[in-house]
């Protein structure tokens, strides 16, 4: 059974990630960034650090920020992108 709130939070986190990618790394989407991360062309830690800065500038509450980061980390880990060394608040 799927928790609607969890699904909405994940969707919102990925929507913020998609907007961030389109603004910061031209023509990249959550789908296309995967190959750059797995090939080491983009540093996962730096990317997520920049994403946190982006969310902070959007005045997103820390609780929501943590949920969005967790959603993005989960998404990346699904595609075997190592996020274990990435921080959380």
C-alpha cells in the first residue's frame, strides 16, 4: 500500500530537483543526470550540496528540505548512484 503523503513528498522533491537541474546544468533532467553521475562527470556530493543551497534560497523549511533530499537520494540510489557520503541536516 502506498502512502499518499510519501508519494506527494517524493514527487515534490523530484520536481524541485528537476527545476534545479534545468537552471544549473542546462538541458539536464533527473533522468539524464544519472549517466553523468555514474560516469563521474558530475560529483554527487557537489551536486546535492548545490541543490541544498538552491532549496534554502527558495525559503523551504528545514523539515521539507530534509524530505526532499531524502527523496532525491532515494531516486539516485535506485539507479546505483552512491550517495552514502552525502550529508543530511
